[in-house]
C-alpha cells in the first residue's frame, strides 16, 4: 500500500518556498519561485491548480542592473496567509521590489475551487515581504491584520516586527539594538491570555546576537518576544511604534558533570501545538548548539504559564553596555509596561495612546525581562548529536493511546529523512526516554527538509523541500506485522493489535473489540500484554520462523543477515548443537554488526544452524533461523580446473572483488553463474541474494538479470518497496 505521494515542479521552483494548509477547503497552497500552487489535501499529485506570477521584465532589468544574479531576480513567494474565507494574501520578493496580491480561492458558491490572482489589487510588499529570497521571515494573521517579522530594507540592515492593517502600521524602533540585534526570525503566533480579546498577545520566536559585558564575545540567544494585538503606539512618543514590546530568553540546556550547562542557543524551528484550551498551547522549539565543545540538537517543550510568568517577572537593567545585567530595582510605572489596554487590566485606558509618557519611556529603555523561560522538567525532551545528521524542521501531533496521550514528534533532517519520535517522561527517575519509531525517507535525493505541516484530521504530513512536496501518512501499522508481540513492542501510539493484526488504534472502540485490543506505549511490555493469548487455537505471541539456507565458501567472508524489528532491541546469536544451543560471542574473526553476524573467514566448523534472537523489555523472540552450508574451497578450485579442461571460459571476476582474508594464497571468488552450475538452479534466488550481499552486484549486472527468464529472477522490488517486515528501520517512503 502506498504511503507517500509526491508533487514535483520544474527545478528551482520550490527554492525558498512556503506552505499553507487549509483544512476547511481541503487544499494545500504552495508559494514558490514565480508560481503559486493549489493541491488536493487527500492526494496532492492529482488535480492541482497553478498561478504564474513572475517579476515583470522591467523589474527583472532593474534587479540585474543593481548587480544581482538572474535567479535572484525572480519573484519568490515569501508570505502566504489566509486573509479570509475567500482570499489568501500572497507576497513575494518581486525581483528585490516586494509586491503583494490577493488570491481568490472561493467564490462563495458550491462547485470547483477557484484559484486566481486578482491583478487589479496589487499592493506594495514593503514591510510584508523581505527583499532577498533567502531572508528569514515569519508571519501570522489575526482579524485581517498581518503580524510579520522581517528585514524591511534592500541591504537587510533594518530588522522589524510589524503589524499592517487596513488603516494602521506599527513596528519596532529602527536602529534600536536593545529591541532587535541581527535577529533570525523563526516563528510567530497569536495566543489569547484570557476571555477578553483586547488582551490578546502576539508572540514572536527568534534568535539574536547579544554583546557580553566584557565586549569580547558576540553570543547568540534564543528569544520569545511579545506585543499586544491592540497596541496603537503612543500619542506623543512611540508614534506608530510598539508600546508593549518585551522579550526574554528561551533556555534549552543540559547540565554537565562539572555543573556548567551546555546551552542550545540557535533556534532552528518552533511548533505551537494547539489544544482544546486555546489559551494554553504547548510550545516546542528545535535548537542547535553553538558550543565549540559539543555540537548537537535538542527539542525543548515550554508551557504558556511559564512564558507568562517570565513576562510578568522583574525587568532586566544595566547601566552601561560593559556592565552585567541585573534585576531592575527602581520603581516600575503604572500601568505595568508591556500590558495591554483592556478591561482585565483595570480598564482605565481605552487605548495605548492614553498611556502616560513615563510608561512608554520605560518600555523603550527596558524591553528585556530578567528571568528566562525554562523548559518543562528543566531539560530537553530530545537530544541529538550533530555527527549523525542535521535537523531542520519540527512538527508535533498529539495522539490518544490506550495508556494516555503522547506527543509524536516529526523532525525533518538535512538528508530527506523525517524522524518519527515519541518522548516519555519518567517521573521517578526524572529522565526522558526517547523512542525512535520510524525513519521515513521521503525524497529520492538527499535534500534538506524545509517545512513540515501536519493534518491531525487526515493523519497526514505535508513535507516540503527544494525538489517538491510530499504527502506522507503518519502511520502504516501493517508494517509491524500481524503478531501481538511485535505490535506492542512497536510502541507506536497510532497502532494497536486488534485481535488479528496490527492496525490503526481506535480510541472509541467502534471498529475493534476492546477485549482483544493490545497496546502498551509507555513500557512496550509484550510479555504482559500478549503472553498466553490465544484466539482460534493460535498462540499469537510466537510466529513460526522459516529457516533460510545460506552458502559460504571456505576461507572467504560471509554475512548471516539479521535485523531486529525494533531499533531499541539488542541481538543475541546462538548455534544449534544437537538439542542444545551455544551462544556466539564476537571475536576478531566473528563480528556482530547492525546487519547481522559477519564471518570474516569461514571455517568448515562454521557450518550449521544459527538462531538470531532479539531482546527488548524482557521479551525474547527469534528473528531469524539460518542454515549455513560451507563449500569446500578445494572442490570449487577443482570445478574451475575441470571447466577449463572442458574448454569452458574462465569465470568473470565479481563486480566488487576483495582480497581473500585467508592466510594462504588469494582465493578465487566465483561469480553466481559458476555457483549455479555447482549448486543447481533450484537455489537460484538464495544464491543471487547471497552474492549481492557479499560481492556488491553492480547496476550493469542488475540490468542483465532482467533479461533472464522470469522464474530465475530474484525480486529486488519487494524489499525496495518497503515490504520487509522490519518496522522501525530506515524505510524508503519516497514516492515513485
């Protein structure tokens, strides 16, 4: 069953692209280079619509005259927001002359979805879209007012947080390094504080430079900034400027053995997980480390109550730039700087324009709060070392399971992979367990994931990159097999054993009988969940393992392949000795690898039956049963001499020849056709599979195999299309 659908466009179209999910209309909107797309959420590679919106010839010529390269002089759509039920607001770089337009998506009548640009209502994009295609920007829209963080000028010197409405324009102060200092904008969201809409706040997440007290270093800090949605600025000072802008630091760190924390200060992405209580979403941040000692990534989770507590705490103050920050000890004016003009805040002021000058003066000189925001449990929920791969994007789904609710993290990487992870907090130990459920290879080529959107309603991910957009189902429970134990060990909150197989978990029990349902996400205790469970006389904790026949040549190397069904499982190897088993311990000749047992130099005594068993959470099961037949090296050489005497051509060298590991003369490695003559064509599939593992069949050989009779071919496609039962290894889900 296909799990992934891919929408591709001409090369370069999706560089610096932006995605917008419209659940109500069932569409995914994409802003790319010179184009906008409307895709079907159910299957994105069918029935798409396109708007071509390039820069004009005059704009392109002006851009080139300013010394820019031609690719930069396109119109890159950097902002795409739902303006109302019938229109989108789209803004692009316009060949370094930003421009905006309204896109009609609904005529208000039933029928086909419309998708057209209203060319007679073009707007200036200055203050809405950056000039440069790669410039970092964030935006959100509320009550038809746009809130955006961006660089507003051609040379990217003027960073600002702006609000643009029908009749208003408000922004941070220009050239004020206290407010913003070389920020990298990452995310934004409108979050209400209470039931009074006049008290709604807009939060911005960004990274900025900070200058240390000694003036020596220029560190990086992750920030959360906040403004009042109804802020109108001041009457005599801070005119058209925020009168409520405050910011504080986001801490994401790990305590070291020497008492010094390792900080993750570079904010890469942020995800606001909405809940039924819209006033208290959970904030997830993906951070990277800027430390020279430790390079890595972390995901930290923040509660809104902790963020609000920091903004209600003491202000930070320092006398001069070479002094350290300290708590402001002076008198704080009334009303508290940074508060909104609303009924819940005493109701004495109908607008920020009525605030006393001393309040505006204070907030302009003290935008920083002293107390930072610490993550939940004072530690990351996930750690990842930089040596493995680069992490780029983050999305989170809240999933109901049999034993509670779990946050499923989808983390995009720099090599087209999406990691599917759950994190479980152990209250007694004060630690967090990370469970890697799947590694989803989304695209054919290795490119960075640039955006991940999630539709909980459809249980789909929409993953963006420069080569296209992929639609991926969040679960494919049948990959875990039909056994109860395998399904429980998967620990996937989307999946449960339903009495027959591993299927999508049904919280209400509408489609599965609860008495048969088995799932244990927190512990993965298959012994307790499945032990002794029988239905229709079938014991479901055990599967019959088919014995596979393998061949090895004496004094050569061979691999006994065995991969556990869980990334968390450990493997044990045994060799049958009559009715007993003997555990195999690795040495300089026999090496246990992640792919199986590697025999560097096969001996006659290695022949026999091997058992590969996985151990996880106290549950032991046999994963593979392999019978190894060792071919005598002298007989193989005799076969060659006989063939030569009969006038048969010498066997060709294998595609990837390697020197023999034997201590004697180099042994001749036969290619598979000679093996067929030696062993017989009845074992063709097993022999070809063996040869491919040991001798690296070249692509030319694969093509030649296709010309052979069908009954002789070994079907490589089964493995490549994800039909292997190993559920939690890296899977290639790239769309074909």
